[in-house]
C-alpha cells in the first residue's frame, strides 16, 4: 500500500523539531542587534502571577514579557516560534529560565501569541529589537553558580569569600523548587561587574553579569 504524504510528514516533523531543539540547546550566546539567538523556549504563568520579577515590577502573566539569563532588563526582543512561524514582541523584565537547555522563559500571554501553551516548549529565534532607555534602576552583580542544594551554594561561597569579600547567596523568589544563586556585588557600574566576571571566568567559573533592582 502506498504511503500517505501527510502521514509521513506527521511522523517526521516531531523528529525534526526534536533534533533542532537538541542542537539549539547549545546556542548559549545572548542575542545582539543583527545576531539572533536560537534555542528552546518555555513559559511560566499562574503560579508566579503578581510576584516580584528581577526588575522589581510585579509579574503579570498576561503582559508580553519574558525572562532571559543575560539580556539587560528592559530589552525589547522579537521571539519567533520556528515550528509555526508565529512571532511576538516582548520586553525582558525577569531572569530565567532555570531549566537546563532553555534560552528564554515567556509570559503566558506571549506563549499564547506563539501557540506554544499546550506543548509547553518550542524552538525559537530571539532577535533584539530595542535596548533599555532612561536612567538605570538596577545594580549589577556577578553570578558564579546556582544550586538546588543550599549546602553546595554555601560551600562555593566559603571558597570564594577569602578572595571576594562581597560574595553572597540569594534564593530565587517565587519557585516551588528552590534555587540558591551565588553572586558577587552588587555594583553601581556594569564595568566593575564585567571585570570580576572576566576574572572568575578565567578561573574556570561559569560567571556572568546580571542585574538586580535598586532598593
């Protein structure tokens, strides 16, 4: 019996998307204007609605916002679902995602626009469309590690404390599974944080600069 084309496509498409997603998980370089980032997106919603984001504002699951590990808070980005071609413009106002292999965590509203609420994840392309403007409302820190076990975070802090007196532990707010972040800072100037991040990276730590809302 002859194979039906639609059936063959239905069988091959999930395999192609899975292979793409696996490859995208290695694209860890943050996007810049003219240089997109590809990877796997997820979304977060009702359990976080109304809670504080990394920018200090309350999370509204219906707003078109997103969490990204390193893009400056306030960055405007266009996210395209590569499985269906749908796009949405979002504002980065939070940090995440914290699941391995994910590059961006979208609000429920943004996930709806991309048609990915049901699947939960999707292969995406992220393009920076605008940088944050106005006066900075953030301080800069250097994240050196993140652990699900507080004892491991304390051990790293103890190892760094003799050399870096401003190392501290901060838990991730509004999570059912706690994550303990080890950071240096905070610093008023981003350049100070970048110097420490470079120094720590040269010592083998996966360090990167992140923002925190001013008190």
